[in-house]
C-alpha cells in the first residue's frame, strides 16, 4: 500500500520527469481505493509475442551486454508486494504504456 499523501506522489512524478522527461510521459490518477501511475513512451511498442511474458525473469529484447531481463520482473514483484498490479498496453499511435495500480492507505480519520 502507499500512503495517501499527494506530496509523495508529486515527488515520485517529479523524480520520474527529471530522469526521463525526453522519452516518457507520465500521468497519475487516484480514485476510490486505488492510485494509478502510467508511464508511456513513443517507441515501437511491445511485440505481441513478448506481451504475455514481459514480466517473466530473464526476458529481454536487448543484446546480452545491455540488460539481464530482470528490471520488469523486479518491478512487478515490488508492485505485487504492495498489493498492486502492473501491466502493459501498446498505444494506438505507437509506443507502449506501463500501468501501475496500487491500493491507497487511508488515514483512520478519513
């Protein structure tokens, strides 16, 4: 779970923007009991053959010297450990979007 703290989400969004501003668009929403972060790019998208296994360990489309295929596997584990889910969708105009949905921890006073 994540804390219902707009500053935490703003900091996350600001950090992401600063690091990958040129290549990736970010968006966040919060409704009901969930918060969602969307990371989208304008690249070639995800090959349909890789879509069902992209979060498996050691799956990579990069050369051996460029990656181990553990990044999305580990990201998926972190999201699931916090009671959330992560998935990927190809964008109609090109590129892909990774969607992360996490439950919001509400204060007892709310």
